[in-house]
C-alpha cells in the first residue's frame, strides 16, 4: 500500500445493506468484518459529484474475506480474492453523478482459499473500499533499491516506476530525509528507466534507530497522480547460521500477532494498531510474525516507523500445496502483498506458507515470483511437518534465506532441529503455546534455551524465535488446555489487552538475549574461624612451583563437568551442549583457624596445586627453618571417602575404603626424611559435600573442615580441609608429594609453615 494522493477519491465506507436470497436482512458497516454466513449480497447507494465521470475511474477494494464479485449499476466489474488489493476500471459512462448502486456478492467459508484453520475467521469487506480517479497512464507503483556499498558508507540508489493504462509519461522523483525534511535527491524516472542517485553516509534503518526517507513520485502529466512512500537504508543477509542487519548480527526477539482483535474483528482502527505495536516494542520485542495471512498495509508501515521487523505470509495453513486451487491463489495473494509492501524497511522476509507439508515445486514457484518483484528480499516459511529431508531439499531448491520451524515440544526437539537443519540460519517461528503459558518454570526454561542458543559461540544456535501468541483469541474445536470455553488462552495478554505475568518473563528474555548474564563467582566462606595466631606463620608461594599441571587441570574440568537440564529426558543422549564446568572459586588469601594462607590463585585465577596420574609427584620447595606445617586442601576431587560402593545404582563416583593409601608427603629435612601417609577417610576426604542425591558431611580425626564454597547448589559444594603437623625445629628443604592411588586427583590450595 503505497500512499497514493487521496484528492481524487470517494470513500465508499458506510452502512451497507445485507441481503440473503434477495431479501434485505440487516445493515453492516464497511469496512468491518462479521461472522461468516456463507454467501450474501452487500449493496451501497452513493453519489459521485466530485469525480469527473469523463475521466478514468477505478473501484479499489483493499481486502475482502474471502471473495467478492462487484457489480456497479448492473455491470459486472470483476472478482476479488482474499486478503489482497484489487482494482477494477469502470467502463466510460457507467458512473453517474447520483444514485449509483454498488453490489458485492461476498462469499466467506464457501471459498477454497481464504478461510484459515486454527483461528478466528470473519467475512466481509474488512478494509477500505473507494473510487479513485486516475489519468490515462497512471502511476501504479515504485520500486526502491537502496544499493548500499559494501561498507555501508554510501549508496547507489534507484527508484523505478510502473504505470498502468494507456500511454507513457515521465515521473518526477523527490527523495528527502523524513525526519529533517532536507532534500536528498530529485530527478526524472519513466517505465524502464529508473531514477538513480548517490547518497553519502546514509542514515541506516534498524529497530534501534528506525531512520526513514520519504520518496514522492509525481506524474508530470497530471500532478494529482502521485505516490508517497517511506523507505529505509538497510541490508539483511544470511551468513552461515546467522542473520545480519547492516553487518551486525541480528537476533530476532519475536511474537506472533493476528490481524483481528476481539473488539474490532479484522478492521481495527489505525490508532489501535499503533498502540498495540508500541506495546510490543516496549516489551522488548524487535520482530512480529504477522500470522497467518497478509495484514493491512498500515501495519508494516507503523512497524517501520517505530522500529519493528515483520514478516508476511499468503494465508496457507494446513493446505495441500500440490493442489493448484490452493497454490495459485496463494501465489497471487503474496504477489499482490509484495507489490504493496516491498519498499517498506520493516519487512524482514516473505514466508511462503504456514504449517503445510514441504513442496519444492510450490516453493520454487512462489520464491521466483517474490525475487522477481523484490530482488533484495529474504524468504522463509513456518513448517511443523517434521519432514526434515524434504524441508532441506525444498530450502535448497528455492534458495530460502533461513529455515522457519514451529516447535511445540521439549528442549530435545529444539536441539534436534538445530542439529539437523544446520546449513542455513534457523528461526523458531512458533513456540511455547499452552506448554509455557501460565507455567512460570517451563516458560523460563524455554526462554533460557533461546538465550543460551542465541550465543554466537554456540555451534548449534538460533537466530531467534516468535512466541505463540500475543493475545488470547476466540477459537473453537481446539482441545484443552490450550482452549477454554472456545477461547485460546495462550496469549501474553488477554483478549482486551491486559498483560499477563508471562509477558514480564518474555521481556526479560529479550533483554538477556542482547545482554549476556554475567556469571556470579562462587563465594568462599572460611568455616574454621579464629583470630590470627600469635606464632609466626609464613605463607609458601605455590604459584612459583614449576610443575606440569595442564593435563591435570583438563581432568579437573572433566571431573567437575555437569550434564545439566535433565539431559536424559530433554536433551539427546549424545548432545553435550548443556554440559558445563562451573567456575572454580577464587580463594586468594585466607585466614583459616588463625593461620595465614596465600593460595595458588592469589595473583591470577587458576586451579590449586594438583596431584594425579598425569603428574604423580610434585616437589614443593620450602628452604626454611620450621617447627610446624599447615596444609589447606587434603581432598579427593570427584569421589573419595565417603562414597557409596559401585553396586549403588548410577552413583558414578570412584569410591574408596577408609585407610587405603592415597598419597604421601616426604619431608626432606637437613637432618633426614620424614614420611607422612595420606589415607582415604583419614587425611584425605571427598571434596564435594553433595554425593548425587545425598549430602554427606565428611569428618576425620586428623583434619577439620576449613573452607566452603557453594559452587552449584544442585551439584557441587566445595570443602577444603585443614591439616597440621608439628616438627622438631629444623631446616625443611622441600616437601615431596607422591601419588599412590593412580585414579585419585588430590588438591593442595595453600601451605604455611610455622617458623621459630
């Protein structure tokens, strides 16, 4: 719907008579929609004194459901099909100055194409209808091509014009900045000869900054014949698994929206549409999927003004796309929609169908049409068939820009779609519905999935989604719990627009998709608290120890790795995308039971000193006269004592018996060597105070719990123990830490020595 100059129009809005079988039964407002009646005759009597009846005059119907045959003063003008704009030229002399009778034989549910399953459907002339006076060669449309340079710093733009009628003519083109009103360019175009112009540093359109330019095309032969359209400079393209807008990665935070409303049916006033779109924008969304048929042209234009992307589709839902009685009108419906809206910068993509079985022949046919009329367009669909191979073949044959898939299932189904459909970007075109509606935990889980899989570093990722649905709506024959008393209650807002708590959850998701949640480091709690001791304790710098620790740290990561999110139920068995290794706490410098410890990570974030089969001996230099030594650590990572025996189902931890030798210390004094055994259940205990379903509290007569950190309240509560030993005062050269249990992974976080 380019905005055509209204000076030469007569609106036919008003109260029309409705007749059945030739009998007048009531009046209906036009434009408006009404409950389907099958077929009826609508009549309207009007005068046309303002139009020059000697000029070319057309009847314009912007939308009917689902078909209408128009007759004026007894002469048949033609037939209009569902959803689209149709024009009918009046024969010369047919229109009278007074008492014209316009009749529309309207059919709704009886049409093969038009009625859409699974939602409310109304009949009637639900969009504007009017008479328009036009010159012999009238402007019928324009095509704006932005022609942005590779680096977006300039543009070689063009405006092409099309005329209909007889003859030809030149068209004046004027381009200006819509905000400032400053002229950008002006020139002449004619059919087959576009007006071209250069723009330096064009102001780019995006949802965050919806910068618009105004193009006004005016016929030189008749200046009353003009078209005004608001356009934008933006470039949308697919790269690998991602979508880019103006060279910036684009995440679609979307919602599905119907054209109809509870109060106004399919004919909501423009101010109602504007208010609803602003509410959607305010909630944090940047994309609206206009379901499941072409909406009024004003919708995408308001979206362009306030900063929302939209997609449009032809009104196919659960149809057989191999049936030409469906395919042909669907292609024609979308063709007329593309011609109406192709210059609007809010258009993200043309969807070729909703919830039909994939059909490559149809896809190629309709995609070719779209690209012929809108060469820079993106194309997709909304599929729920699950026929992955056919979808892949169809997308390749029609060169669709990205996949659009409806998913109403667990997380596993989302991950499967990401894994299988991985050769182009993937948009989840519908999700949640009754599964998440009113179910805070489930809805948050779905939202977390979109946040997680929108990250560019995730190999299986999405470009976003559009939740089903914005508002509750009347729909019968849908089973519960989606529908209650004939109303589908899956909306983020009630039918009257009142928001539900779910809307806040979605708003938070939109924010989190753009602003990654920063991890909160685990807190470290000293549980063995005492004032600093009066003796002189000196910290040993473990960070200075040269040891080959990288292989041990990799095993540490593997031991602590968590396969989260009930993966055995909701994630494919071989999918590890939800597994993660939680952040290890920063220990730094601690006062434990009055002893000062400078841990290995005091100056950089790193793991403690580790001992395992990858490096079974570590020498710790001391080179001081000492009379005592304290060690912070003495734990077995990922198992140890106490743990249940292997016969206990699915414990998956390496259990150890009390008293089994884990390792030893060899204290190398100037006067000789002292060996200290480190035994499971005595000097060495398990590190984790969570053991699967249980919460053990390990204790020993030779150590005491010293430091605790809640790393993950479901899986890992770190505990470090304090071990002390006194010696006769002597020069301690080093401590040799030797492994005996080849499967053990042991930890020392800090060492302090008591000096005389």
